């Protein structure tokens, strides 16, 4: 079901996006492990105490505790999300919108091969992104702050981030398969993830907005549960199931819909 030539083509065309966004994550991880010592963390917490920002700066006094409420609440969410929004639209909808899909379908490559190859690339690219980020983060921590990073928890946080972005990518991929125009694909493919992100920010800014957790999938990526070491496994499974379902819907929908070729 995978077309190797088509897979190579989309991998090559999206390589720069994967490289740039992976580099951004790695830079943030290096900076955090280099700058944010336990003393610095305590200083930030004291400086923001009593303010709305204090909810983001909370932690258990450790590097991983601080990262769970800062890096994994902001940078690790928004930058890979932008990657998924851009690449998800480029996978299918942009090709249909620009008329390039007709050229691909005029070859022996089938619709099923196009969508499956695109989905496999999308998943693998996210795995590469978080795999490289994990390695860089561990190396940086061992270099700048030996023994300060809880590696097991760090890897679990990255696994959770990967599964969360697997869900985001499945939303972007599914909308790209459903709509024939980039405008509509981006409206929903970008709008839904951004809505989840904004709602999650409101929740962090005030305890009175905790009820909003039922209106965002970001609740499934609970860094506090991961740091505490319990209660996250079910959320991981749910994110995986949602991803599989949405990728499947996108693939089936594209096979059956009419194309303006």
C-alpha cells in the first residue's frame, strides 16, 4: 500500500520543515538544561508568585518539574503543531487545490498508495522529531547539569508529546483528505488544534477555568500525571486510538470522494 517513489518525494519536499522544527525543539531543550538550574527555577517561582504566570511556572523544584510546566506546556506544543498544520495541508489538500494531484494519479500510483504513504511519512517524521529531541535533551542535560534530569520521566514526557502531536497530525491529515481546497483544510486543520491550545492556556492561567479541560484534547497530555508517575497510561492509549481512527477516516474518505481533476 506504500509507494516508495512517492514516499521519497514527499520526504524530500518536507525535509526542510522537519529539520527546522526539530532544530527549534533541540535549541529550546539545550537552553533550558543550560540555564535553568534549581536556583534559577526557584527564583522564577518567587518572582511570579501571586500572578497569572505562576500557574505556568509551578514545579516541584527540579529541572524536569519546571520543564513539564514550561517547555512541555508551550514550546513543545506550539512548534510541532505548526509543523503538523503546514505539512498536513501539503500532504493532500494543497496538491488537489493546485491541480498537482492529477499528475500523481495519472501514474500507476493509486489514491490508497498516496494517502498511506503520506500518513506513514507524517507519523515517521514526528517520531524522528521527538527521537532526535530526546537524544539531544539527554546529551545537553548530561553536559550542563549532570544528574539533574530524570531521564525516565523526560522520555515519558517526550513519548506523551509524540502521541499528542500524533493526534494533532491526524486532525490535520484528515481535514486535508476531506477538503479539496487549502483554505478549508487549514480552517479546520489549524483551527481545531489552535482552539485546543488556547483553551489549555486559559486552564493554566486560572483554577476557576478548570472546567474547560472537558473541551480540549490537551487534557489527555497531562504532564503533571507523568511527573508524578501515575494516571497517564490511559490517556496515552486514548490518544493513540484517536490518531488511528482519524488517519483511517482520512484515507477512506479520500478514496471515495470526487476530485476536481
